[in-house]
C-alpha cells in the first residue's frame, strides 16, 4: 500500500490532491518506437471552471525532477502554449 507520509505528504495535502480527480480524467498514449508519451487531461464536466493547466505544470515538474534525481537524465521542459 502507498504511504504518502514516506514522501513528506500530510493526510491533508493528500486529501487536497485527491480533489483533482473530482474534476479531471486523463488519457496516456505511449509511442514505444518513438520513445515518447502523451498525457492528456480533460475535464469531467466541460463547464467546470477548474484550471487544467495547473496539473499539467505540476506533472511536468515532477517528471523532470524524478528522472533527473533517479537516473541523472538532464533535459528541459518546452512550453508550447
């Protein structure tokens, strides 16, 4: 079982993070031969005023941080919007 406290996340922070799932769904497409993946978030309710860009930014930062720290892979995040 996943224990968020192992990563310094409080139960309150975890509860707040779980609220994201009440607004969003995601689709992940993988292109193994090309070495790329696409993660797409979309609103469950299209009329919702939830900022969909915030989880995109956070996921990018976490992915870059994780690969840099775990595998010493350097790179950059390119903002195309």
